[in-house]
């Protein structure tokens, strides 16, 4: 039974990101994995090996699309050409939902290839929600928006990040991809309590959770996805599961990628927190 | 914020102290970015500026090992910075970051002096490999389908992933040597700390520059693996003619008109070429 209205796929369990260094292992060994998350843009190509690998993965595994370049928070209209490419991929993968970020990243047709933070204003929330509705209508698939990690805050902001996220998803009537590592990173960079964030987003909209590792520098934390998940993030994850119930969870590991077995082992640690919560609730 | 992100870094990889209009960047950053107890507004904005440049330069660094070897590591980073400042990414994917590099090198050859032509050849060759990797494959034409139409009326398309390159240097062999050297270096360094900053990497043993020679190359893929194949001048000219929309008859006639070779059975030779090219899947119907 779904934990919430936007979480119809809580049987998805623990997934990992599909990454190039693991292709051969996955295709040859066919390890048991609940599901793979793909970066949509890596497969929005016209041919060649990326699509060949994807088709082979789709024969064996459930795949969920995660985008990095729809730029839902952009003041510009969404690129119809980009949406067409996403939709073509949606038809190929049959992704049950797709996610992208609550951010902007392009201006006047120039791309930063980054997930840039937004000023948390009501006007920005309105624009972003309209973009999400347009994308969802066009793509005909539920959308979850992901909170990004950030290193800067704007004077123009009128609310907290979690209030902004809530405002956007309520206006757009969409789901949330709750990245607990990003919440932790931003909480350290902006001096807020990450539990305030977790406690105050609409839990019934959380359709997926991301976990990842980060890097600590002298004056800030960077969301590098190149380490195992750190303890404070696991604690936040445990709290998130308590609030939102059993939810599809994915480990992101994008740099200095170790063996498939190591990444998978790290991801499966999440099961312990899910089961702990499940048993506590049953008792 | 976007203008801050796109502005090139200083020589020390920091954000420029002056805004594009000459004002102090610290003053401008203070106007829209909040400071915190550890970082000023300028420093917080600088994180995004640096991450942008490290990301795009890393991408070009990986995509152009041959060009990098020709101009040298430091000069390559300056060239890449100038290129991206003039032609920032206009695509959602980093895959297309080098799509206007050839144009840039033609417009501003001073970045590759004194190896302008060699560098241009290499940039074209390396971009052709990006295209070969994941451009579309259209339904193939078989020899039977080709044989059904008289050569005078037959127009054949070439696969979108295929590039025909007429080069002045043997950059194909040079790049193979460069890649071998990079693989050897990686093995040597496997136990050492990995540095993600390109300019911090170790000095590598030099590879001899390619000699000047006319090379006609097809860059393509087969079974989703990348290949490059040298062609004889007449074979290259036929394919170029087909790509330009000439009929098979006219493409062959034009190619042979310029040939100096007289001791060749051209009918058999052309049949053999077409058979090979068809087997490699290079032929498709022409795009409308």
C-alpha cells in the first residue's frame, strides 16, 4: 500500500544510479538490484552505445529517469525541444515517474550545466510551478522535484527553502524527490536545522529519496557524490523514513566511483533504517 | 548571477575582482548574495563561478586529448577558456561543448600557433569521434536495394554518425600514440592520489609530432564501437560526392576524372568498395 498519495511505487526499495564504469559488470553479472536511476540527459541521444546499453538494462531492470537540465526554476519558458527529447526517452523507459531539480541553470540559451539556487520568492514559486505543470502535462508522467544543495542565499528571498519547496509543489500539485544529503549540505552552509526542513515539508508528496556523500571544506560543504554516505545524513534519512514511510530510495555516487559491489553495499545500508522504522511502527 | 558564473577565472582560478561593467565584484555580489559567518557574498558567488569553469574545462580536457598534446597543457587551458568565453555552451548536454571549436580555431588561429593546421586537423578529428559515438543511425540500404536503381538516378545518403575528413597530418596515428601514453601514465599513477584539476597532473613523456601527409579518413562506428578508416583518394571522393547529393554515376565519374592511377580495373574496384561500405552499414536513404 502506498505510504502517501504521491508514492505509488514504494515497492521499488533501494536503487542505485546507472553509471558507465559499472556497465560491463551489470550486463555480464546481472546483479540483483531493485531498480536503476538514469540521468535522462545521458540517454537523450539519437543512437550509439548509450541507447544500446539502456535497452539491455531495460530488458532486466526497472529504470527511473532523473533529469539535470530541465531547469524547472528558469524564468525562461521550458524548452519544447528538450521536452520532446525527454518524452521520447520516457516512451523508451516507461519510467513510472521522473524527477528533476528545483533550480535554474540556463539563461538566454546559454547553459551553466549546474543546478543553480533560486531566490525563494512567491513570484519564483509561481513561475516554477507553472513550468512543472507544463512539463507534467506534456510528458504525461508524474514529476517529483528535487531540492538542490546550495552555497549561496539571496537577499531577495521571502521565505525559507523548505517553505519555498512546499509552496512550489502545492501550486504544481507534484511530488518531491527529497535529497537528504542536499538538505544536510545546505543546512551546514546556511546555518539552519536540517530537521526543521524535514519536519516542515509536505510528507505526503515525497515520492523518492536521494542519499549521497559529500566533502567538507574549511568554510563550506560541497555536494560531491564521491564518498560513502556520512552518519549525519543516515540519521536524517532515518528521520525522513519515519515521517514519509517506506519510499523508493536511491544512492548517488558520481565521482571516484568504486566497484559496483561497493556502491550497491553502501546503498543497501538504507534497508536497515527502513526495517528499523517498519518494526518500530509494527510494535 | 549568470554573468558572474560565465566570467572566466583569474590566472589563479579565482573570481575576477571587477564586474563586467568595471564595478567592484564584491560590491555587486553584496547587492544580491547574503554573506554568512564564514564566507562573504563574493566568496559564495565565487564557488559557482569556479565550479562552472572547472566542469567545462574538465569536459574539454577529456574530449580533446590530441589537441591538448599538440598545444601543451597550459596553453590548452587558455585556449579552452577563450573558446568557452566566446562560445559558451548552448546545449543541454556537455557532449556538444566542442561543437564550435573548429570554427573558433579558424577565427583565432593564434591560439594554436605555430601548429595551426595540425591543431585544426586534430580538433576536427576529435569532434568527428563525438559524432560517431552517438549520432543517429538511419535504416541501412542493402546492396540489393542499391542495385535495383540505375546509377544515373541513384542517390545514396551516408549515415549521420559518419564523418569524412581530408587532413594534412596523420592525426589518426598520433592520437592512438597519445591515448596509449595516457593509458600507460594512468597505470603508473594508479596507486597515487588522484588530482581532478587538469593543470596539476604530472609531466608526461612526449609523443613525436605527426608528419605532414595527405590523409583521407572516415570516422564511423560499427557494432557501436568507434573506428577510423583511411581511404584511397578516389574512394574518398566518391563518398564525398554521395554526401553532396550527387548520383552514384556522377560521384564515380567525378572521382575518377581526377585520378592519376591508370592501372586499375575501376569497375571491379568500385564494386568492391560499395560492397564493403554497404557491409559496414554506411549507406542509408538520403535525408529529406
